[in-house]
DNA sequence: ATCGCATTTGAAAACGTTTTCAAGATTGAA
DNA sequence: TTCAATCTTGAAAACGTTTTCAAATGCGAT
């Protein structure tokens, strides 16, 4: 591959001059400029971005750590980040941590080694103090989907407690009184928050919390399926289920339908996230909207701004509020005022 | 951030020595090695991968171009590539082209500028000759999901014609005689191939091809929904539909159910791709399995091999064969021998 | 013609690595 | 003790850029 020297030689000028026309960082007389341009064209010259990044100490890359590369949830997160980063002429490097501490660590190391200008991080496995150590680095970093105490201004997160509260309250307002919660078995803050929201709604309706009505499994479709089977087998007279995410809801619905239960006639289901799947299930899933695309976009906007204030500043709060999306998976048992 | 000189100074050795212990590329006496190690630790030193890539002309990165960053199909493709590339200690840089010629071009340029060691490309928009020009570069490149004549050994692709044939034949063998095809309106080879497969199966059963039974829209859920509405409105006595992909099938099913038609009792549906969604729909979708994860993994294995023969060689053929996955969206009208 | 000033140019240093090369230190055998 | 052979080491060049700085050129006014 041709380099800048080849171009300089071909155009009969110095490398400095070539550099100047590439970046037009200074004026060059028209005929030399033209000579350089044609030489670049002829040699199919493309500047080596590594060399450029080395001297500029700017790679024009934003690093992004997600949980998995293939999942509607992270797909939306990636899309949000990609969108705004590309709009600013920069690029994204994505890595996945698979909710595994070592992989998350490696991924972040990789992004840092690559000299990304900024980072957007979704981490479930890394402990707070390790993330704080990152935040203390002097590179723009935003943590997505997690709140670290004392670092609220660097975290773009959702009010999980309120989301779970909304979902549960919705079920209660539709007359349900025996509501199971299918949660995640990975020890992570949003899991705990959602249990709190569930309990708070229950309390508001003076319904005692029953530990037997919550079962925790791996937060995917299969986990939801198994958990639902467990709930059914416990025979607690449950008329509704609230799940940690839509994938689990899908698994739960499948399990119910396969075992001859009708949804929502016999058992109502509310999910969480509102991934695309939710609209496609039958019955269409009533769920809590998690604006993950918007959150990714906001995170990206913030790091870009920190990097270079010529990018639009984000004045929005970093805390997002979930919303109930009513579809068809909840039956109205006996309406009650909220 | 500390650089190699700082480490050298701290350890009281030359940069060459530090480099040697980093890569252990030559022997260093134990006490100096230790001194270097502790200095690196103390300074939290991390080699600058850009500088390293510059001198080695090896970035240890594989570039990947996909259609969209958020879609189950490309999610699986990315996951396949990521998996094998990570296993070899290298990394992936993903870009998305959104099926748009300019964006695809830009993305590839970016990956090349970044000096990726190898590329895996999924392109729908770029013309053959432009891709050929890429393949002629002396860097390992594999094209996924597209067959370029004369370059079969560089293309990992699916037998689309056969997939469509399989789907249509399945419907025919279940007694369906009036089968609509909901196709893609983007002019791309696999679209045409699938129409051919559909026609071939029809011919085999001596059923005349009826242009009115095929409608083409944008290949997503909404497109499927609209296309299905169109098919219904044409009132052609259709008892089954085969769609270009699962998302369209989902849209079609939603449309049918919303307008009071039962699936599969009134109308049977067969999709294409077998993305995760297919298992979750109700009824579960009978579809054609597109082994995209495996194809991504194979493409990655090949470029890695070309890069450095120490990675396992791929002896498999580059052409994948689709398979029918029977689930519940097809009704048996009147069995007929295949 | 000459002077001064502004514009355009190229040489060289810098970015942070790896690697080559030659020199210095160490070892073992005679 | 000496010599050769082997190990270990550091200086310097290289990778492909950008940028600083000083020199060269061009221009208008005198």
C-alpha cells in the first residue's frame, strides 16, 4: 500500500505538503495541490489511521462494551450509540463481556489499549470499585444501565424500581391479587431494584409479600420457561406473572400455552424491556418500555461532548423513566381504581 | 499514560529490554526482567497497540461489515465471527452498512484505513465489480451471504434457491396448491434465487406460476404485514404463504390474526432464516434454517487461516445447505407424496 | 532595482513501539 | 590464564503520520 512518501515523490513535493492537502491544514498553491490530489488518486492512497492516531493521540473511535453481541436489547443499545457516533464522523468499536468478569475486564483493556477516545460501558459483572477506577481515568466514560453511588453524573440509567412498580401496579389495578415474579438469578442491582418495585406495589395494595411467589433463573427464554413451570407446580393460585425481561416472558408464555393454559384468560403476563419481540408474541406482550436505544444515544452524545465541546451538549437528566406499554397479555379481572 | 520509555527509566534498563520482556522475544536476565515487571505494574503500563500495530503491520483485528447492528440475523452473524476471532486472541471491529451503497463503501474504507488484518463482508448494495476489486487486494477477505461468479472460494454462502424450493415443496406436500410468495423488494441476488426455488417446486407439481401471487415489499415485519394485507385483498384463494424471512412471516401472521384469520387453520405460513423469533411466535413458525452463526464462524476461520496458517484450516465447502424446520404454522390439508 | 512582508515550502522532530546490529559481559574448555 | 563461543544488552532505525520552525519564494511599494 502506498504511503505518504510515495505520494510526495509522485507529486514532486514534500510529505509536509501532502499532509497539508490531506487535512487542509494550511494553504498550498493550486497547482501543487492538484498534483498531490492526482498522485493520491493514481496511487489509490489512503492515510494510515494508526499512524495518524499515534501522532494526534486521537483515534476517532468510541469503545462500547455490551453484554452480548446478539440480543435485541444490546442490539438497540449498540444501534443508539452507533447512530450518534457515526453522525459525528467517528466510529465505534464494540466488544462483548458476556456478563463474565474476566471477559469484561479484557474487553475494557482492549478498548483502552486501542486508545479509544471515549468509552460507553455496560457492565454487570465488574465490581463498583473497578468501574470507579476507570471513571477516574481522564478519558470520557459513561456507564450505561447501572448506577454507581457518587458517580451519578457518569451513569445513564433507568429507574428500575419504578418500572417494576408500574408493572405490578398495573396488574393489581386490573384486579390481580396473586402475582408471581420471575426474576434473574444473577446478583445485580437492577434485579434487586425490580424486586423492590414489585414489593412496593404489593404493599400499596396491602398484599403481603410471599417469597414463594418469586423464582429466579437465568434471564433468558429458557429460564423463563423453567421458572414458569416452577411457579405452576407450586400451585399458589397465581393469576398473573411479572417477569424480569421480555425473553423470560416469552418463555413463560410458551410454557403456559404448551401445558394448556391460556394467556391471558387464565394467567396474565407482564414483561420488561419492550424489545421488538414483545409486539410479535401472541398475545402481544404488555410490558415496561426500556428506552435503551435512547439511552445509548445519550451516553454517546455525552462522551462526544466531553471529548470535544463542538458536539451538542446533553442537558437531559441521566435517569430515564420507564413507561407501561399496554398490549394484550393482561386480563382485566375486576377493575379497581389505582 | 505511561509509555515504554517511562518503564525503561523506572526499571533502569533500555527500552529494548522492556520490549523484550513484554513480548518475551529474547532472553533477559532474571533480575532485570523482574525490575521491568515491577516497573510496569507500578506505572500501570499498557503497551500502545496503535504504535505496536504500526511497526508490526499487524493490528490483530478482523473487520466485519454487517447490514444492521441490531437484528437477530446479523446478531447471529456477528456472534459467529466474534466467537472464533476471540478464541484466536484477536479482535473484531464491526461496522454497519444498512444496505446502503455509500455507507457500505465508507465502512469498508474505515476498516481498511484502520489496517484490519482481514475482512468479513456482508454487502447487499455494492456491485460485484467493486467487491472483486476488494478481493484482489492482498488481504484475506471473505464475502458472506453472496456468491460472486469466479470467486466461489472467497464466498461463504447459502443455497437460497434450494431453501425456497424446500419451503414451497413442503407446503405442496401438505396439500397446498395456492401458495403466495412474499418477497423482498430490494434487488439482490438471494431475492431472485428464492423466487426461482419457489417456481421450481411449483413446476414440479405442475402448478402454473402466477405473478399475482407474489408481492414484494421491504423485508421487515411491517413489509410482511402490508404484503399479507395485499395478498388477502387480492382474494386469490391462497391457503399458504411463504415469506422471504421470518420477520416478514411474523408481520404476515400478525396481520392475519388481527383480521380474524386463523393460522395455520385457514392460512399456513413458512418463513426463512430461523431466527430466535421463529420459536417464539404463536403458532411457532415452520421455517428454513439459515445457519448464519456457523457461516460467520466459518468465514472467520478462513480469514484467520489465510492470515496465519497456525489457525485451524477450513476444509468444509463454502456453500451451506438450508434445512426445513417443521413447527406449527403449516396445516396438513391433504397429504400427498413428495 | 530594492526592501519588507506575507505566503508557501521542506527538513526534522515527534508519537510509542519493535527489531537489527554490534558491543560488552559471561561462561567453559584448554 | 587465555580464547572462543554464547548470552545479554542498548543505540538507532524503522513504521506512517503531523507539526514546528526556519528558509525560500513571491509580491507590492518605494
